[in-house]
C-alpha cells in the first residue's frame, strides 16, 4: 500500500529530479525520491552498525595478538596463492 505525501521542493530540486528522469536513470520523480530515501535509510543503518561496533570495541578492545596473527596468516595465504588478487 502506498500513501501520497505532499512535498514542497525548490525549482532547482524539481529540475534535478526531472534531469534524472530524462537521462533514463529513473522512470518517475517518485522513483527518484524513493531511491533517495532508501539510500538515506541504508546509510543511517550502516552508521548505527558502525557506532555499535565502535562502542563494543571501545568497551572490549580487540587483543593485539588477534590483529597481528590475522595479518600474518593473511600474508602467508597471499604468498601461498602467488600474490594474485582474490
């Protein structure tokens, strides 16, 4: 179910919407706005996850050996694979 939400935009913003529609990236102005909202919400979720990790590692820092050994193991794996990109 969709709900119509009236929005007031500047002429410049409407021109930008129309340009995106005209170049074929989006079918309608509404598609542009929905995609922009989805991107904003995704970015906010990612920021919340990053902040949760930051708080977690701030409260319980990773032990130094984990990073050191992980890097050594990855270097050994990379050398065993001939240094080719994964």
